[in-house]
């Protein structure tokens, strides 16, 4: 715990150099160089409080209010713009400071230029804008806060990070004020300087409103690829990672082979139903070899491992192997037990599966991946792990070796086919929380219908929307006639979709390289270039003989559908 506090504090200090911080540094200086002497402390105080609060509770606020993180970001922009205007209009600035002094006893009524409270408000806006710039430690804290209750340790670590960040902030604000007061020319032209900073604040607010700050970040990272890489190295090391895993309630990240021993496997903590079996426990499975598989039914990487799991289940279930699937959902609809039950039937899964809707078992294992496999010996100790696809022969040999330790003779013949992922296009989410790669010129307005246009030139591994779409946190909801164009580099294309209305069915038309997809290149869910969306699952759209760069176009035939995420193979 002390290690995490220390690294969080140091990580906070160096965050000031992060590419995503650079665009808002003018606000730091502008928001404190004016007003009374206590204004810099107000800015720093507001920042610490706001940064800590939004880091720990932003996900909860979004869920409870329906407001998006971008909407709250826009609120911060409005506050910053207001203070920029107040610097340009001295009467407005004086009235604002007077109002704040009347609202609290912290500022004497006779000193309306103290500036502490208005500084707090500016600092609170900065804290909200700063939150996306956190490093690995705070990213883990945010995940922990989103999936469980916020504990004292998480609060202390977040405060340490905020205080560390506040130190260079205070240095900048105090330095600006010192420079202003010690140079006669600057002091004489304070009014002009205030107006200049007012313009600077307005321009910065405008830039953030139009997402120019994000484009600037992208430019910096593309122009100087190595810039900022060293900033996360301080936080991203084995010591910190293991401490974070312990904080999450699990053991340190489990990786290795048969010869190693990671201790007893954590117990199953059901967050929903059990299927194909009564509830099981690691204790009652002692004497068996247990393979715990973390998966979810729309994950293509998970789906491609299922034939191997079902094969091993049939081959070794009578020899002492027990496979337990831990279904940990990625999307909200995957928590529905009826959907999970249908998926088990569709994939032919007969081994025990439990729902982990609250991520409790996921956290107990300190897991980070779909799919992930943990294998225990007869004593309930973890002896082997594997993350992602592949290494099927190795995994089966581990099964055989651990079964032989129980005294069971097994056929050592291993012959598993291996699926090769050939995609160079990353997984792409269509909800605003994780969306990346959209090149349409229009801004995403969370939860509001927006008309998009597709540019003539769409770079590789990017997509564009056309027509009217409503973008929600996890999904994109189109109107009839809307289009999606994706320049991809892969052999296969998959898309998670569902009908928007239970019991209804929607449809899309699939184009490949500007023509309806030929039958020879269509995925299993495509008929006559059309896809009928009648259930919540992953749909197979394109299947090419070899990977390459192509243009996918989807045309919405029926509006009653929701699109979640692309994956490629």
C-alpha cells in the first residue's frame, strides 16, 4: 500500500508533462495569474477535490444520471469560458468575486478580490478535464471503482496522485504571480495582461469544445512517437502491478508454466446463475484437475477457443478434468441469463458455467483478459495459466500432466488445429466511452441523434458514419438508411449487434469494396448480402481467403438495431 501511495504521488508529479495535459496548461496560468493572492491556492484546492471525486465516481455519475463524460467535460469548458469572459470585462470579474465572497465566510466581505473561491471553481473544472490523463495506477483505480465499492485505500491513492499533480500546478500558478508582481512593467500593465489571458482562456475553451486539444495530442504523439513513453514507465512496473492486483482483491497476476506454483486458486464468487451444474467450489473439487476459463459469448477470441474446451471436456471429463466457464460480461446485455443460456446451446457447451456479472471472481483472480485460462492440480493449487488464443497443444499437455499426477493414465496423443489471427485492424468499439478511429467531421453528441457525413478519404483502420446515429455509452443506434464505412486490413470481420426492441428483428446490407458482398466472401450470417439481426450476439460478416486491405460498408435497412463492437480475424 505504501508503495502504491509513493508511486501514485510521483506519477502525479510527472503527469504535468503528459501530451494530454499540454493543451490545458494555459488555463492553469490564466486561472491563477489574476485575482487575489489566495487564488492559486483556490485553484489547487479545487483541482485536488475535483480530480479525486471524478476519478473515483465518474462512472457512477454517468450510470446514475445518464449524463456522458463528454457532457460533464463540456460543463467544465463553460465554466472556463465564463472566467475568460470575466477577465475581458472587469465589471463582471468584480461582480463574480463579490458574489463568491458573500456566499461564504472564507473570504472577508471587504476583500472582494481575494479570489479563493473563484479559483476553486476553476480548479474543479481543471480536475474534470485532467481525469482522462491518468496513468496506469489511476486507470486501475478507476476500473476498481467502476466494478466495486470505493474503499479507503482507493481514496488515499487517488488523493496522493492528485496532491502530486498539484505540486507543479502550484509552482506554475505561484511563479506566474511572482513574475507579475516583481516586474514593474508587468505590474503597470496588469489590465492588459488580464485581457490577454482572458482571450487565451476563451481560445483554449473553444479548442476543447471542438476537440482540437485531442487532435493536438494525436499530432504530438504521431510527430514524436517516443514522447511520453517514459512517463508511464514509472508506474508500469512489476512491483506496482502486483500491488494493484493485491488492492483489487486478488493475488498478483498469475503467469507461468507447470513447474511453478501460484498458491491456492481463489473461490468462485457467483454474480448470477450457474448453468449445467449446481454451484461448485474449489474446495469440493479437490482431487480433480480444474480448468477455469474466463470468457464472454460475444468475444471472438473466446469463441475461437470454445471448440478446444468442449473437445477437452469430452476427452477428459471421465478422467478427472473439470472445466468451469466463468462468464464475465463485457456489455450490459451479456448479463442476461437467458442470453447466456442460449449461447451455451449455440456453442454446444455442456461443462459448468457460472455468471460473474459483478466481476467478483474476475477480481479474485486479478484477471485482465478474455479469454484467460487458469489450471489447478489435485490440491487446488494453480499450476498453469494462458491468456488469449493459441498454444492449444501446450495447454492439453498440461491437462495430461496434471491428470497423471492424480494417478490417472491418459493417452498422450495431442492433435489440436491452430487458428491463426491475421488481422492488422484493432478491435473497435462503437459506444462513446471507448470509441476510437471515427473520422467523420461531426462531433459525437452522446445520447443525441446526430447526422454524420463520411469523408471521401478514409485512412486505413478507420471508419466513418453516414446518416443519423445516436451514440450511447456502449452502442451506436442508427436510423433507416444510415451507413457505416470501415477501411480494414484483415481476412474476417465480425460485429456484435442486437435488436433494439426485444422480439424484433432488424437488418443491414453488407458491401465489400463498394459492391454487395459476393457469396464467396460472405460470413456465415450473411444471406444475399443481407444480415438479419434477431438476437444479441456476434455476427460474422466477411470471410476472405487471405488478409488484405478492403472497404466494408454497412447500410441500415431497419432502424431497430444496436451496434456494439467490431473484431477482426
